[in-house]
């Protein structure tokens, strides 16, 4: 059983993954800003406040996780967000910074601090939560899609840079998953968020948790590279089949 560090475990894909991997028997270290939520998610897991945009918070979280659960076998970079759907012309720039700081800089801050112990032990696994938004962009998504596209380059470079060190690097890239993602994107507008899934059946966080569990359960010589997973009702970010009532 492995020590798995999971960022953004307070909601959605992260919460479902924390539950699934804890049920699989792994030692979980969970982080999020809303740390109080983590108790409900996985009461037996190690839980600690984490803001991936704050390097001091990342240091404290990882030191506490290692002290509690030992060397880290698997890092799951899940924390992330989209904020708004403004066009480049219509944006102020504040949300761009938040997305880049969280989805790109946050992943880099955490990963670079976990890697040394994996290199030293000659084994480890890093799982990125990318998105189909990194594969195909859309109007109003320039920076969110851009952060997920950048994650693809970071993931690939990481695979090249760690080659020979027994470290596996996988990107799990979902389509529409019914989580708090759209509520966050629409700044708390629950009705607008719910309408994203009108007439179609989205994935649930549990569907992605099952994929991650599969990735982690492969033998050490098997590295799954990129897994794109969408609902049956979706073929691309904007190609969604909706049933009319
Ligand atoms: P949720 O909003 O439900 O969950 C996002 C998680 O990220 C929360 O636990 C949140 O915790 C955490 N988080 C956000 N900012 C930070 C931060 N600065 N530091 C630490 N944790 C942070 O959305 P999802 O579960 O859907 O999103 C998870 C990942 O999946 C994201 O990377 C997203 O881009 C990706 N994704 C989502 C899709 C979807 O359709 N839902 C599709 C494709 C990819 P807290 O606020 O407590 O800090
Ligand atoms: C979330 C999927 O299509 O809303 O990453 O960008 S999408």
C-alpha cells in the first residue's frame, strides 16, 4: 500500500479520489484550503491545510505529510480551477492570474518539492489532472485552456527529465464532470452552473477516481501516458449531445 499525496481533496474529483484510494487501502495525505471539509471526505486520512499558490504552505503541507505517512509514493496534482468565461477583450486579468497561479505554478511548486525523494528512492508516480480543455480550446476559455495545454508540456518534460529514475508520469484529462467546477467558474451562480449539464449525463467525480485507481494499480514497469475520458454525451468541449424534454 502506498503513501499518496492528493491536492484539492475538499471537493469534486479530489474528494471522490480520496475516498476511493483510502478504500483501496492506501495511506492518504490530503490538502486543500478548506481543510475543515477534509474530515468529512476521509476521516482516517492525514489532512492538512494547503494553498498550492503559496510556496510556504506547500512546504509545510509536504513536511507534515511526510512526517505523518513516510516517503511519498504517488503525487496527484488535482487542485485547479477555471474562473469566468470572459473573452480576452472583455477580461480584467485578475482571473487569468488566479488560474495560472493555481493550475500551472501550483502544480510546479508541489511537484518540484516531491521529486527529490522519488529520485533518491528510484521510484514514484506523478498523476496530473489535465483536461480536454488542454486538447481543444474554446471562446471564453483562452487562459483556462492554456493552463491545461501548458500542463501537457510540463507533464511531457517531466517524463523526459525523470527517465531512468523509475518515475511514472500520467495525465488524466477529463471532459465534463459534475463537481463544484462550474459553480467556481461562474462565481457562485448555482443555476448557471447546473445548466451546463442540461439534458446530458456528465461524468461523476467517482468515474475519474476509478481511472486514477487503475493508473496507480499498474505494475511498476507500466506507465499510462495520457488518458482522455469524456461522458458518452460529449465528443469535445463544445460538442455535447443534449436530450430535449
Ligand atoms: P472542484 O471545484 O469541485 O474541486 C477543486 C479542488 O481544487 C477543490 O478541492 C479546491 O479546494 C482545490 N483548490 C483550488 N484552488 C486551490 C489552491 N489554491 N490550493 C489548494 N487547493 C485548491 O472541481 P473539480 O473536482 O472538477 O476539479 C479538480 C480538477 O479537475 C481541476 O484541476 C480541474 O481543472 C480539473 N477538471 C475538471 C473538470 C470538470 O468538468 N469538473 C474537467 C476536466 C478537468 P479548496 O477550494 O478547498 O482549496
Ligand atoms: C473542464 C472541462 O470543457 O469545461 O476542464 O473546459 S471544460
